[in-house]
């Protein structure tokens, strides 16, 4: 880790600090040999002493939690994909302010600005105020199904974050590919492929 070429530079330098410390070198000498600041050397020596190898990883940074969930953004997008008349709103087209007002009235979120709605729609290249017809979602179970998918995108399942060794695999159905039977069901795929190649007639050129 300390000298691996494929290791990130920051992790490599932290590991070198630990190795130098294990050899009994002072913080000032480690800083001089690694080119790091003395405070940086103290930081990573202390982190390693407290948490071992795991202490060399970056800690989760604090910040303001998001004001809206991915599910709320998806519900707003789904509403924008429906004609206002189909939802009982006396409008011919949605605008960002009208969508924001309708979202709050429906209880999807207690507050949202027109600018936020416009940003969500821009992420999906949607401009309902410029179009006349839409493909809209009519599934009554949309909220439940979308919530599970969006949680997985956020690496969360049933309210718990996924572990470092847990993965989400997404497979797309190829509806345009027709299922066909095998020409040689009793042969291995390599043998069948070789037979098909041999069965192709040679091209004859005209003299």
C-alpha cells in the first residue's frame, strides 16, 4: 500500500507515514522525508494509533442534509409528465411555478421552489411548458416501486445502508431481441459456431 503504483497518492503517503513511525522516526523527520506538513504527519499518526488501517481512510464529511428525497424528485417528474387536465388542474400546460404549487398542495413535499422544480426537470431534459403531449405514469403502485429503486441507487435497502461488500446489479431487458432456438442443440456453443462458419458457401468472383 505504501509503495504500490496503483494505490492512490493520498493513501500511499499516509501509509508511508505509518511505516516511518514504526521505524521510530520523529514527526519532523517523517515530514522532511515525505514532503508532508508536520501537522499532517501528526494527524495520520494519531488516526492510525486510534483506528489502525481503517483510521487511514477519509472520514465521512459533515454537511447540510438534502432538503428533498430522490423519491420526491421522482414524483414531481412523474407529475410533470402528465397533462394538467388529467390531474384536475385547469391548465393547458405545466409551468415550473404551477408545478411547485401543485406539488405542495398534493403533500408531496411541504415546500419547494419553482427553481428547484425546473432543475429537476432539466436533469431529464423535460420542458412541459413547451410540449403538448406526454407519456405519463398510471401505475397506482408507482410510489412504492420507485422508492425501492431510488433507495438502491442511494445504496440503501429497507432503511439500512449497504455494506462495502454489497452491490446493486441492474439488468436491462432487451425487448427488441427475439428468442431463437439453437441450430445445433446437441453441440457445445464452440462446435456449433464452427459448423455455422463451415456451412457458409464461398464467394465466387467473376473472371
